C-alpha cells in the first residue's frame, strides 16, 4: 500500500506529514490565500497541489474555478462533507466559478437505483444539504453526469492515455466499473476547462488524491490541449468518535451524519474519546491532552469558528482548568445549535431548488 | 491464447471448426434463413450464436434488428468489410430494423483525430462506402457514438457488472482505453433494445466474438432489464493474397482496400497464391487444389454470386481443365468490374448523404 490510498475504502492515514512526503504534496500555505477560513488557518487543510496558481488567480482577480461532486445515493451525508462545502464556499466568495456535478451515473451504477431515483435524491436532499452547509446556489453551476455528453466523450479520450499498469499503480485494482467511473471523474474535474482554459481547485479529503494525481498525469499527456493542471487542497479526515482516524458509517455509534437526531448525537458525543486523564485529580495536576481529544477536534474542524475561543479552550484544557465533562457539555450545546440551524437551512434550501442553475447542454 | 481471440490484432485461426468448439458457437445453419445469401450458402458464414431467434423472427415477421459499427478513421476500408455489409443487407431485406453506429469516439481516441474530423470522414467516405456496398440508406438508422448519451450512460452501468479478471479472461488485457471502448461497444450492441426489447443480430468476423460474448454475459447479469441476448453470425476472414489466413493492411502487397486503383489490384492478384501444381503438366494430370486457392476464395467470398458458375470453376480446376493463368484473368476481370461499380456507386452515394436518417436524441 506504499504510495497508495484507496479513495473508495477507509484506509488509516496515521501520519499526515508522511502522506505529504509520499504523495509529493506541498504543505498547505494559508498565507497564499486572503482571509483563509478556519479550516485553512488551523491546518485542517494540511496539504495542496499547485496552490500558488489559485492564490495568484484570487489576488489578480483572474478567472478560476472550484469544483466538487455529489453522489446522490445515501439518505444522509457524512458529517465530514461539511468541510468540502466550507472550502467551496471560501473559494466561491473569492470569485471562483463554482461547479457541482451530480454523479447520478455513479449512484445508479454503484447502488442499483435508477437514474431517475438518483436525480430525485439529489434534488430532494443532497443539493439542498450543500446549500444548507453554505454553498451559494445563485453562484453555482450544477450538472448531472448523465446529461453531460462532453464529459463522457472526453472520459473516453482520456482513458486511452493510460495503461492498466499505471491505473493499478495508483488505485491498486482495475475493475472495469472502477476504471469507467474514474475516467468520468477525471473528465468531470476538467469539465469547466472544456470551454475556457483556467486554473481550478478541487477541495477534497486526502483519500481523493488518486483522482487528482491521475487527472494531472493525463493533462500532461494531452499537451496539445493545454489544460491547466488542476489544483487541489486536502483536508484531514474527521476522526471517528472512538478515536480512530476516520469517521465511518460502518461504525454508526462513532459517526455523525446529517441530518441526525440531536439526542442521538449527544449520546454519541458523551461516549466520545477525549484527551482526559485517568482521574480528575491527575487531570487537574497534569492538564488534559487536547491533541488526542475527539471533542476538541470536532470543535476545531466543525463547531467553533472563533480562533481565540478555540485557543482558550486549548489552554484551559492543557493547564487542567477545563475538565472533560464540562467541555463536552459545551460542545454538545454547540452541536445541537449547529444541527438545528442545519435543519432550518435545509428546509429553506429545499424550497429553493427551483432556483438552481443547471448547465444547459446542446444536443 | 486458449479460448481467446483478440479483436484488435490479427490472430491466425487455423481451424474454424476448432473455433466453434472452443468458443461454444453453433455451426451456421442456412436452412433457418429464407433465401440465404451466397456467404451463408457457401459457409463463409460458418458459425452463429442464437441464430434460431433471428430465423424465427424473420419467419414470423416479428421485430428484430441488425447492427454494425463503422470506425471512421482510415482513408479506405478493408475488402473484407464487404461481407459485413452484405450480411446487413440480407437482414435488412428480411425486415430487420438496421442500425449503423459511427464510432467517432473510438476513431478520435485511437487515432488522435478530432471528433469533427472523424465525423467528416464518416460522412465523406465510410457511410457512402457502406451504401455503395449495398446498404439501403432509406432503411437504416445512423448515430454517432458521441451523440448518444444513452449508450454512454448504459456503458457506465454495464461496466459495474464485470470484474477485471473476467475482462482479462476474455480479452487478454485490460487497459483503461480498451475497457472503455469495449463497454461502449457492449452498450452499442444493445442500444436498439433500450426502447424496444427485441432480438438482434450482429454480423461479424470471428475475431469480434469477444464483444458478443461479453455482451451476452452482461445481459444475463441484468436480469431485471430483460434484454434479449444478442445473436451473431460469424464469417471467415478474407485471406491474405499470400495465402496466410487474414488479409491485413500490414502487408499492403497482399491486401485489397476499397477504393483501390484497379491496375494495382491486378498486379497484386497476379502474384496471389493459388492451388496450382508445380508444372502445367502436373496440373493437367492431377488437377488443381481450389481449397487452397486464394483466387478461388476471393470469388467464393466476394466476386461470384452465382453458385452454378462457382461450382463449374471448382470442377474445371479440380479435373485439370482450368489453369491458374486463365482463371486469374477472369478473376481480374470480375475484380475490375467490381471496383468500377463500387466507384460508381460510391460517387452516387456521396451525393445522397443528406438523405441519411440520423437518430434524433432528446437532451
């Protein structure tokens, strides 16, 4: 598994620094970006590819794009998805042409639902959820994969540019279904450049780097087409409440989804692993270990956007002033507020789906 | 290479009977088909899959389809292509809904030409050539792969139905480009059934069987969709003029293309391998061996549609009455006539491309 991360499975990435080395990434540099968001400031966004060209485009007010995809199969979205949307929102505010592709083909093929059902789920829930999380629907272009002939046609062309061995070296396996969906993703990533060459940034979890790498490899083999190499920024995983690296649906008691019943979430948070000591006495004496605390990580990644407040919590924990029980109470409160706001915004967004801007394709 | 034929390369198939066994084909049975054409009567069409359902549909006047593809990359078409068109023509006359897909995506991706150029070549030459060879343009539906979103979307779905190992077992390799083009071909083969379930027949050279087999495997895994398993009929290769099994562009001196300068063709035919003996005396005594004669095979496959006349030639050769020189003269004459007629029909067909019926796709 050296040099390889499986974007479909959940693979533990124990040391993010090691990943940067192994994958040939750059450390993310928030100084390149005006008014970086809290994920960027806190190194939750920890790595990047070609971040300079995006920072430059923002600074010089040149055209660039930000893009992400939605697979509209599940009934809920993973709590970690919130980070993708926050980063999209950031670039959108900085002037990015923003694209959301709805991977209805992938949802249909992987989950055995019809394309119609996949579209319905996207319209009824997934897109509204993204809007509830901060995406500006007025500034976003949407398309369904199954509508986008150009993407499919280009995927066909791109596939000829790589060999089985190269694919396998990146992904570890090469089943036809995986190849097909990957090649379409490569084309999706470049789609905004089909009609206007410009830099673009894909905000992703680190497990998605293989797609970015493959896309960049292919662009370099399509020299005559002069695509810009896509940039990417990578955020860390949201950890599982039990302390393991990645929150996963396979452990529902350690995973938060959106939407989810606040009472259930509180119950889960109460059991979450913290950086507390064996006894209260010990903790008062030695202080806690916020670096190991899932509750602190949730606040850092998701619930607390004020850096000073977060810093105060860190210090109070470190010096043994803030005990885990008290801290969890506050975090639960913030979580309940967030969930209530999400539900409220979701309800509103559902009413606005008729205002979505879908790309019009010529036949 | 057991149980495997590479539809992209030229692999010698030494014993057609063996192929029938190995691939699990049926012997072609011309009695199942009303007024079989000369290829069928002479066992140039030698094998089939599910031929019964097509014979039945013809007999009962039930809907069925015949389909073939054009890859519009080369400047000329292979002489052997004539057989595909003749078989299409046969089914068309028997009432088949006839489809020609233009594999512009394949042409563009494999040859590095633009989609526009691929389309231009199809309209300027390949489609007119098919019409010149006998396809009834008024009864044929055409589409360009790059226009057909439904085919691309279905290819995506089909790809999830097979594994890398299954693909490799059929094709011997599994490069992403090959997988992508194969999955699209599978969807092309089934396309006429997307909106109307009916049997269909694909007339192909035996080297194309992997696509048929894979399509049938996939249909069997899509039970809920109730596609008819596609039927196929298989014709033998047109042999190389030097006597090897398959006429190939890689040996231009042993290959005939359409169109080609008659004088050049005659020069090539003069050098073609025959079933003649070492000396005229010996041949007069023992008779020739038409089974081994490329000239005879060309007449059987392509130039002489009258069975009685062909039979007479066979007998005259066998009994030592017809010498190779004399036979070649006549064959050359027939070839020149055929080439002239082809050119004449091609010129006419080029003027009629505006009458082609392209399938209209909704967006």
